[in-house]
C-alpha cells in the first residue's frame, strides 16, 4: 500500500517535474528570444513582432514581398506584408507613414532596418559609407557563397577581391580586343540569331541571356559560347533557376531554421545541388586554364587571378586562393548575366507595348547612325532620346527593388537613431524610383522623365546601380552592354506583340524582378 502510494507520488512528482521542466524550458526560450531581440535606446521604431519568427509572416514568404496591383493599365509595385493567418495586407507605405523613414523589422533572427528617401539613403550609402560596407550573411548564403567572392564577402576579403576585379575589368580591353569590340561582336551574333526567327513569335529570353552572358564569359573565361552549345545552355538554365529558387518559401524557412531544414527535403536542397553543379562548371574551366597557363600573358580574368595566387602563395593571410577564384568568377557570372539580360528584356517588352516610343528611338538611330554602321559607345552623346529610354527602362523595370542588403560595420547613429553593429540595412529603391514628388508620371513608362529641351537630363532620385564605394561593380560594363545591344536591336528590328496576343507587364519574383514568360515578333526593318 505504502509502496503503491510511493510510486504514485513518484509518478506524480515525475509528471509534475516534466511539466514544469517543459514550462521552464519554454519560458527560458521566450525570455532568451526576448532578451536577444531587446533593442537599445533610440533604436528605430517598427511594428510588433512574434517570438522566434519576428515579422517573418508579416513579411510574406517572398523575400522581396512584392505584389502586383494592376491599376490604370500600368503595373504598380506595392510590396506587401500579409500576416499569415488572416491574409490581412499591410502595405510598406503605411508602415513608413506610421513609423518613419527608418523603420525596424525583425526578419527571422535578423534585426532589419528599412531606409526610405534620398537624403537618408545617401547618408547611409555615401556620407557614412564606411559604417555600412558589409553584407549580412543569411544561412542560405552562408551555405552557397560562404564568405568568399565579391558579392557576399566583407572586410579584408571584400576589399582585396573588389580592387582586383575592378582593375582587371578595366584592363580587359585585355590584349587585342577592347571591351567595346567584344560587346559589338556579341551584338552582331545576337542580331543574326534573332533574324533566324524571320519575324515569327519567339521567346527572346535565352538568346538574350546567352548574348549578355557571353560578354562576361569572354572576360572571365576568355571565350564566348555558340547559342546552340548545349552545355552552355545548361549553365544558363542553372543561373536562371538559382536566381528564383532562392526566393522560394523553403529557402526562406531555411534562413529561419537552418538546423532543422537541413534535414528536410525541399527547394533549398535543389538550390544546393544546382549550386554545386555551377561550381563544378567553373572549376573545370579553371583546371583547363591551369593546364595551358602562361604567367606572362593573361588571356582573361582567370589567368590574371592565377597569377595573383602565385604571387601571394607565401602569404597565409592572402585572400587570393582558389575558393575565392571560383566564387569571384561565379559572382561576376551571376551578377553580370541575370541583371543586364533582365533589363534588356524589359526594354524590348516596354517598346513592343509602346510602338510610338519605339518609332522615335528608331528615327533617332536612323538619323544619327544610319542603318548599316554598328552602334558604338561614342554614339550615346548623339542619341539623347534612346539614352533616356534606357534610363526609363531601369526606372520602371526596377529589377532590384530593395537594392542588395548591407550590414552595419560598427555602432552608429543616423538621423538621431542608434544602429548597432550587425543590423541589416535595406534601402528602398522602389520608393525612390516611384516617388510621386520626383517623377511627373511615376507609374507610367515615359522617357520625358530624363529629357529637358531634347537633351538628356540626369536625375538624382535614380539609383538602379546603387551608390557609393560598394555600388555595382559592373555599372560601366552594364551601361555599355545595354546601349550597344539595345541600339543594335532597334536598328535591325521592330519588336511587336504576336498577332492576337496581348503582352503583359506582370513579373516573376526572384533575386531580380523579371518579365513573365512571353513571346515577341522581331520584324526585320527594310
Ligand atoms: C542592369 C544591370 C545591373 C544592375 C541594375 C546592377 C545593380 C547592382 C546593385 C544595385 C548592386 C548592389 C550595390 C550595393 O550594395 O550598393 C550591385 C552589385 C554588384 N554588381 Fe551589379 N548590376 C548590374 C549589372 C552588373 C554587371 C554586368 C556586373 C558584372 C561585372 C555586375 C557586378 C556586380 C557585383 C560584382 C556586385 C557586388 C559588388 C560588391 O558587393 O562590392 N553588375 N549591382
Ligand atoms: C518601398 O517603397 C514602396 C513605394 O513607396 C512601398 O510600396 C513599399 O512598401 C516599400 N517597401 C518596404 C519594404 O518598405
């Protein structure tokens, strides 16, 4: 009897113990989460967040949280914050109105501050740039990019890699062929390939991707690839897939719970597999380079890098290692293909939808260059309208709506608010590019935004390549490519929608905003 009571008591005790242990553990986790997220005095204000997940569900699963709201026949980018269960949509504009131009959110584990408006964006990216030079590292990037390369690196590695890439890019014009000649040559191949379509409907996506990527390949690998090359088509598909898988829900969940998601199936696993394939492609090309490498004559970026590795081989602190070579090469390929090709696709789409603007561009090209001479960068001065159209494509295409995130390097103060080291900083380029106070018709494609008395007019509230020392490394290259490709295509073809098909400005959300799958007719000009 007594022993029975005893074991009952023991069982009760054990049960009680377990429950209180669990309760205690939960309380501990909540407290730890709360303490971890406790923000210092003068931290920028923001909406309330949930334990463990922060504002994750309000941010929506799509990383860039953008939603299409067709209105007046134009597309309006309205990033949204649907709260998971209720489907209530809270717009970012409203949050900015309520909390101000420095707005704090909790992105999973990351404290995140959104910067709105030109004065504060310049404060962060230019005047105080030293304090905002790092990149935050989400678990998914930690897995793929590591801390190597150009885009995701920070500190000393970034400085070294960036300086080297910039100077090498500048020298390429390498050897015999200038960069401009490489682009012109590729533009020629592109027009040939499009001519083969004979004015019939076709999807311009991969031909354009191929042409744009070839410019980077010619710089990094020392060669271009034929548009029929099956292996290269596979590489381009990989690049394209990677850029939108990263925005998937599973990848975002991986960012939130990497230790759990690591063991679960999903698109994050696909991403990792594709990433490995991509690396393999690049390391094979590097091996080929090593075989016939001549240190006295660098043919391309990889050769120049191998030379740098050899030069620094004694120094343990040097970032010039083979992993960094693979990553920097991949970064150039990733950053240099998708962005420029997406912008060019937006350009053709906008002009097919706006035939009167296309006619004006063609008239200017016919007048200033004629129909047979190949356009060159020097022609840009004489083509203000065409130049304005390209700028307007950047503005409306708005392919990186929230720029590329930065991270605070050392505790600092902006506009009276305290930003501790490690805070993730997002600058809202959409707000800048669609600011009704800055643009006459913010949501309509209108090249007049960049014209004054028929001359090209620069605009301050226009930062598609960002600004400051960590702005886009490929801006000059991208601008040259876009100008030469675009004018070459306009010189040779008129782009229009296929009969009985309506073109849409809907977009696909990935790392960039890109047009949804569509077809165009490229009618040869007489
Ligand atoms: C339409 C074309 C392009 C656009 C709109 C664009 C835009 C951007 C933006 C907004 C950033 C982030 C800058 C920042 O953090 O402040 C960036 C970074 C970068 N871009 Fe581009 N880009 C384009 C083309 C290119 C091309 C052709 C290359 C090839 C060389 C390139 C290479 C890079 C690299 C390596 C970075 C990382 C720089 C760093 O972290 O230091 N981009 N780009
Ligand atoms: C960025 O600005 C746009 C335009 O004002 C706004 O709709 C959007 O919600 C903002 N996004 C964020 C994340 O604040």
